[in-house]
C-alpha cells in the first residue's frame, strides 16, 4: 500500500522494518487496515501554500516613508538630499496561515499518525501473529497433530522467533529491496508453510507475508512471494496440507485461485501506490530544493538591499556636502569677498566720510551673510525670495550687483507669462544669477551686462550675458573666495556649482565664452509651479 508522507519536510523512511507497504490480505487472513490515500493532500496544497517547515519569500508589503521635515517642500534632491538613514520601516505584520496551508498540515499530521501505526504493526505484528498462531495450534494439537509434529512445531516456532529477533536487530532499512530482505522473506515464508503443514492454524502467522512483500520484494520476486503466501493460506483454508482426497484438492485449488487473484489485485494497487509515493517523494524533494534556492535568493537580496542602503547613505551625504559647499560659495564666499573689497576701499579712502561709508557697507554685508549662513544651516531658501517673487528678487539682485563703470546700468528683461514657481526652482535660478553676476563684476571687466528671465510654457530659462574679457570654459579658474583672499581653492567651483544646481532640479546649464569676446551663461530648468 502507499506510504504516508509528512508534507512538511522529507518523507518518512520508505523502506526498512517499519515501512507500511503491502497489499491487503485476501480471504482467510486479516484484512487491510491501511487506507492511506490522503497522503497526497499535503503535498498538493497548491502553489499558494508553502510547504510546512520551509520558508518561502516574504510577500508582505511594507510602506517605507521618509519623514517630512518642517522646512520647505523639496523637489527631487534640490536644496539637499533626503536622509536615507532617517527612513523607518514598520515591522512585518504576522502573515495569517492560508486554508490550504492548514489543510496540508492537518493531512500531514494524519498521515504521520497512520505511518506510526503501521510502523508499530510491522515491528510487533509478526510476534503477535506468531503467539496467536501458536496458541491456536496448541489448543488443537491433540486432534490435529501427532507428538512428533508437536515437537517439530515447537522447534520451528523457536526458529521463527529467532529469525524475527535477528532481522530486527540487524536494522536493515533499505530504500530499495535488498538481498538480505529477500532472504529474510523467503525463510519466513518457508517457516510459515511448514508450520501450516503441521497445523492449519499457523496460517495466522503466514498472513504477515501479504503486508511486507512490496517492502522487501520487487518484480518477479514480489509475485512469487505473494503466490507462496496464497498457497499457504489456501492450504489452511481447505483443511490443511496435504489435502486428504480429491475433494480437498479441488477446494485447495479453488481457494488458491481466490487468494492468488486477490493477491494480484491488491498487489497491483500496492505497486501503483508505491509509484505515487515515489512521485510524492520526488515532488517534496523538488519543493525542498526550490525552497532552498528561494532562501538563498532572499539572502542575496538582503545583502544587495543592505549594499544599496549604504550606497544611498553615501550618495545622500555626498549630495549634502555638495549642497553645503554651493551654499557657502554663493553666500559666505561672495559676502566675504564683498566685505574684503569694502574694507580695502575704506583703507584707501582719503576722506573720513567715504571710509565710514565703506565700513558701513562692510558691516551690512556681514550681517546679511550671517543671516544667509543661518538660513543655509536650516536648509531655508534665500532671504531675497522670502517676500518677493523671482522676477522682483532678480531685479533687486541685478541692481545691487551691477559693478561700477558700466556703460549702461544692468537691467533685467522678463519675457513670457510670469507664473509662481516651486521654491527650489526659484532658489536655483536666483543662486545661478547671483554667481554669474558676481563673476561678471569681478573677473570679466564688462561694460555691458544683460539678464533675461524667460517663461516658455514647460521650462524657464535664465540668460546672463556680458561683453567682458571672456575665458576658456575648459581651463581651471579660482573661485570667488580664493580671489578675495588672494589664494586659489581648487578653481572653477562657481561654474561647477551653477551646473550642479541646474542638474539637481533636472535642468541644464550652457556656458559660451571665448577670451576677448565676453561670456553667455544660459540655465534652463523645468517650469514647476508653486504648490
């Protein structure tokens, strides 16, 4: 018959002394107590139910949301990157067991109980049947056996008992039938046949051959063993061996055909159940291998996830450093340069009133840049945009930043329909204009400066042009703070900073310049409306 399997893991030992595979006994012997066809239910629970005892992938969704701070609403990574380390994820909620999973577990428990019962029967059943057969034979020995037959039966019973003890102590548990198993079955079959010859009631002991033949035999040997057991059972049922007359032989032949037919039928069922059990074993092993691969993939994914988190933290830290560097360059560096310029002018002034005016401007610049530094620390927008929209803030910036000696004052030209822009877009354009005007004032020696702000449907452009000395965009240049303090700090950060600001909001920055032919800086960013 079929072996029971625990769908939660590896199958029980399919062969050995405790294996429960045998066709049911035909007439004259104990009937089958094995109806174990439910063994496939646990393994066939379906793809939606993971095999008990194995770990499948976690499909529980999780919402990982970075907390919003109380500062300005961010766009992309502009104005500072999100802090990945501050991201929190709720713990996975417990996943409820599916009905298929519970059904598979219940079937597995039932199969385990059936398997345990059959293991106990195949271990102690031969002893119990031998004791029962010996008792029945002893009770009928006076009428069915001679004294010599009694002595022979006692000796054979002791041999059968010794054979069973040796077999169990040998601990042979073959997955496939072995030569030792075939020898054990053959010896026990012969003992049962001889004992039944001596007394028909010893056929009770011989019935065990029906139950463990599929466990110990295969192919022709299996059918030979079943036929030998059928001969023993037919001889007992016909009144004993040998039959005393022709009628007895006819009865023996009829009973043998009946027992042989039943043995063949139940033997075929046992073979089919054995094949189904093998298929279940292969399926369970395949599921175990699949689960192992899934666990390995989950482990690898966890490692990759951890690596991505580290990279994200590093990228966030790098972006934050870039943001702070740009803020320092556009606020503190520019302010310090202006303060140094005013102090030098005060030192060179011949009249005390002019000197005091330069000192007052230096103090005002210091206070202004102190406020900008505080706003940068708190990741706030420029102070110029706190009360004014971008066009008005640019007009004030152009007026304040226009260097002396221009042929005509620098002016701002606005084209298109003015729309309120996202805070990050406005801050980006204002900082780019601030840096471009500072470069034109300090480095270019320009006589004309033009600033144009254009609203063009889906994008906004800012153009700053001058007719100054120009430069080679590919050549390294010292930044404003380096110029102001008389020492270079690596060169070109202002240009790189403007380009980085534009790219941070998915924009572009183009620089056209040539020595002696002026400079044109054009920034284009998406038109993202406020709110």
